[in-house]
C-alpha cells in the first residue's frame, strides 16, 4: 500500500501542476487575445489615419489648383490690361505725331497766310470734333 500512496501523491502533484499549467495557458490566451485586439485597433487607427492623410492631400491639391486658377485668371487680367494700355499708348503716340504735324504746319505758315488767317489743312482736321 505504500507504493499506491506514493503514486497517488505523484498523481495529485502532477494533476496540481497540470491545473497550474492550464491556468497559465488560459492567462496566456487572454493576454494573446488582448494583444490581438490591440493590434486590430492599431490597424484600424492606421487605416483611419491613411484615409485622413489622403483627404488632406486631396484638399491640399484642390487648394493648390484653386490658387493656380486664381493666379491664371489674374495673369489673364493683367495681360488684357497690358494690351489695353498698349493700345491706348499707341493711340496717344499717334495723336502726338498728328499734333506735331499740326504745330509744324502752323509754324511753317507764311506771313501772308497769317495775315489772311489761312490755316493749314492739318489744323482744320485737328479742330474737327
């Protein structure tokens, strides 16, 4: 009977160790599940951040395109203003040349023309409305 008690004690000790190991395994499973859930949370956070980053990049590109459109429109306005100003300058230059010719014609009048109050043709054109 001594051996049977020894075996029973060994069996009980092994059963106790088995229960301890089963408990440790269960604790490790719980920890593994927690870590897996944390990993899933991080994956979801990363996906959300990637979507937000894509949205920010899209917004940035849209903003840049808007600025480009704005600058392009401003450039067109300036080009138009340059063309209008050039046209006005060309017209003013033409008027000045005509006025120069009128002045020269008036200066080159003879004394007789002055006494008879005859004016050059260019002066009459200048006086027309």
